[in-house]
């Protein structure tokens, strides 16, 4: 496998790295998170100006048509910076599903505005009946021409500031589809809260909410969830790299018993193991991104990579906090903020054990 980026991908990485270098440190990130929406709109506008919001969208909608390699390049850079921009919730889970859902009028009306940073879209899929992903959808869609939605969704990331929501629901015939609703629709009730990393989410209750069915929404949902898993894995790899590098620098300066703790062999062994985990995780990420998009092999590789990287990220995060000592648990240090972000990502769409069981089932069925 060739792990080298081509010229355009290298330019993308440099562009994102310059953006985060100018706008991120521990204090600035805390200031962004403290805002009501959990991020800075002015930074989001810069993302739009740089074309990053259009990266995974098709060219006919003003997008760049970026693939898996571009996605993980962006994700790893955002993870290394512990960035707060809601790219996963708004672009990958929201705009990408809207694009692939097959409703041409909605695509034309919304995608360009989302790519310009003017509108936000979020996916409402999780339910209380499923710990990570619902096996059956309890949200109900009734009617044909005048569709109405009734039910509840939980942990809808980005919902507090979303202009539109994509909701998975089951119709009267038991067929699961994805439906479009506006965020100020009558009958939509929202309970907003903060997640562990400071980002915002909502629980939703829908009472007879008018909706529009996306013709290809159900078929597109699985592919979009895989895209999200790949992005989560890439961001975790970036977070792991950040925490490892910060810990390596810290053990060279923290003194105990008259010398830096980095000179102790036990510390060196732990850091050597962590370095190996970072590199192996990056290899798993690249392997998943190299598969043919939409294939069974790609799905299995993505699930397997997320399982491996999630477990590795928890190990490195715990080591980073422990080796930093008490300061590692504080938000004044970027390691503490990265730890919380990693905890969230390792549990989105399934934790390491959940994903590992799915991966084993996929391998047996192959």
C-alpha cells in the first residue's frame, strides 16, 4: 500500500493544519466550547471559504467530490487539533445523507447553502431501544401524500443549531425510510444538553410533525454511517497522535527523584507501546480507506478499524492522563480536553466491544 498523499491531498492537509495552528490552543478551544452552540460560527465561515464544507459533496452541488483519503486526511488533522467544528454531525451525517437521499428539490435547495456555511442539517437516528444503533425503528411515519412523524430520538448531535433534520422512521407497512423535516416544524419538541466533550446535542419528541420522504434515504443511510465511522476513526488517530506527542514532551520535563521521569525504563516501555498503537491504528485507518467504497469488504474493514482504534485510543488517553498526573484531568491542558473528545468518539455508533462483535460476525459471514 502507498501511504503517501498526492499533491492535492498534501495541500488539503497543509490548509487544515495552518487553520488549526492559528486558531487553537487549550484556552481558545475552551472559549469556543463555552459558546451556546459549542463552536465558533466565524471559524465555520472560514471552513466554508476554504471549501472544506464542500469536500464530500458532489460537484454538481458546488462540492469537491472528495473521497475516503481526503476525508481521513481532514479528520486526522481535526483530531490532532481537538477541533470543535461540527463537521461529523453537520456535513458527514447531515449533508451527505441529504445529498444521497435522492430528493432533487431538497438537494438543490439545501446543499449549496450548507456548503456555504449558511445552513445546518443533522441526522436523528438513535433511539432508546438500541444502545448504539437501533435494530428496529420505533419512530413512525403515517400517511402517503401528507406524511407525519411520531416518536422519539435521542442524542441528535448538532440539533440545537440545525435548520433541518433527517429522521429515520418506519411507515405503516414496516418499511424504514429517512424523512426530512425543518427544525421549527410544529410538533417538534427538543431537549438540549452538552455531551462529555462540550459539544451540543438534543433529545427529540415528534408529535404529528410534517415530513418529506427521501426516496433513496434508507439505502443511503448505511453508506453514510460507514462514512461517519471512517471519519470517527480518522479523528481518533489524530487525537491519539496529539496525546502521545504531548505526553512524550511532558515526561522529558517532569522531574521525580532528581531526574526526568522519561528516563525511567518503565515509562519508556509504556511510551514505546503507545507509539506502536498509534502507528498500527493509522495502518488500520489507511487499510479501511483503501477499500472500494460501498463494498462488503469496505464495510468490514471500517468496522474492524474502528474497533481496533477505539480500544487503542482509550489506552493512550488513559496513559496520557496518568503520566501527566493531576493536571492531565483538567481542562486547562489540551490533553484533558482531548481525553473527553476521545471518550465520546469511541462510543459513537458502537464502542470497541460492540464493533469487534460486529466485525467477527462480518468475517464469519464472508
